[in-house]
C-alpha cells in the first residue's frame, strides 16, 4: 500500500472504494429503480413504455 492510498486523516482509500462497490445501488440507480417501479412525476426518461403501442391498444378497444 502506498502513501497515495491513505488520506491525511488516515482513511484507507482502497478499503473505502471496495466497501462502496459492495454497498448496493448508487443514488442515481435507486432513483431510476423507484421511477420504473412506482411511476410518478418527471419519470418519463426512465420509462420503457411504448406510448404508441398503448395508444393503439386503447383505440382498438373502442
């Protein structure tokens, strides 16, 4: 381990990075997951819905 791996405060940077990689979803991954699974306002960019297909299905049921 080199001096570059330890901060002035004594934190082991390699250890922190390793623990972070094992901690689960990132903030942005969590936002995308919540948007996909719960709907909500401003979530269109996370949607996988084919709007045209939904419209055609609705119009076909009339």
